[in-house]
């Protein structure tokens, strides 16, 4: 049986970029996305609303543009070391994202993640419709996902570790045995058990006593 569960946020945590920005660059909608993001940060929109409005700017994006966006992703320093270290200690490593499966799937395969979950872009005739397909992965869904994966591996929530940086990580951080804020917003830092300002995920191994 696994000793513990580590769940990572993806955008600006597991990777250096924000997935929606990379896709918006391909769609020519970066400015429109930035406007929506600013409204969300000002509290005018919740995550689901902001996601819907940002994805709408991707309408017409060709499927062939998605691998180009994925190729511009940079794993955060220390990501591979963290995954390898946790697996060596008989832990489970998963990622849950408000981003998109189309970009997260290759990362998960490369890193050897045990589970991952994200939003999906709705596609029709080889182009994005400007909508998502399936349930929205928002803050509540992230927390539900942590509960699901913990139960799947018979791991109590007291032995779960969550690493995140944004407001939509707060719900899953609140139920974790250990919540780690990673290069995070002030609200997230204040809500976490541990705050790591340096962008090096291998430092998490030290927090867990694994190096």
C-alpha cells in the first residue's frame, strides 16, 4: 500500500507557464485572455466564469496548434526529481489542473505520474469550439479529486500533501494533511502549512523528509 499521496497543481506549479496563455498565443487571443484574467483577479468572475470566457477566445483554434503550444511548456525546476523521490519513498504522485488535458497528458506520461486530471477542450471538425467538454475542474472539483485519489489508494487525508499556488488550490489545500504554497499568491501563502518561495520543486522532498 502507498505510504502517502502527493497532488500537484499544474499551471505555474508543475510547469512555469499558464496553459491558457500558450493556447491563446496560438489563437491570437492573448490580449482578450489577459483582460478576462484581470477581471477574475479583481473578483468580478469566479474560476468557472473566467475559464468559460477565456476558452471562448480559443474558438476556431486548429487542433494542429495544440502540440505547438505544448512544445513551449517548461517543467518547473526539480519536477522530475520530486516525482522520482516520491516514488522511491512508495508515494503516489498525481496532478490536477484547471488547465487542459491536451497539454497535461504528455507531461504526465513523461513524468510517470500515477493519475492526472484537467479540463478538456471541445473540438469539432479539427477546431476548438470555444467551449470545454465535460465537468469543469474548479476549486471544488480539485478537492473532490484529492478525496477520490486518496480513497482509491486507501490513503487517509492526513497523509495527503498538496502543492499549489493560486486561489483555486485553496479547497484542496484545506483538506490536505500538509498544504504547501509554491511561489504562491499571498492568500495561498497565508493558508498553507509551508510556503516555498523558490521555484524548485525538489525542495518539497526536503519538506517531506525525503532528502
